[in-house]
């Protein structure tokens, strides 16, 4: 679901959805998890219930 990219400026966590083309950037893993779950609830409610 996500991976961490570290640059000279700050760590960035990337995430993507296995069900569609959704992608996101966050500054922490907890922030990415929240964004991903918000996306699943809104766009893929059945998948969110299984997560």
C-alpha cells in the first residue's frame, strides 16, 4: 500500500489503492493510513469493511 521516500528535505510516504488509480503523498505513515481508509470508505465501502 505505501512506501517511504526520504529526501534531503523530509520523509514522504506514498500510497496507492489496489482497487483504482488513487495515489497520495503524506508526511507520515499514520497520516497515509488515515487518508487511505478515508478513500476506501468513500469509494470502496465493501473493501473498507474487509480492511
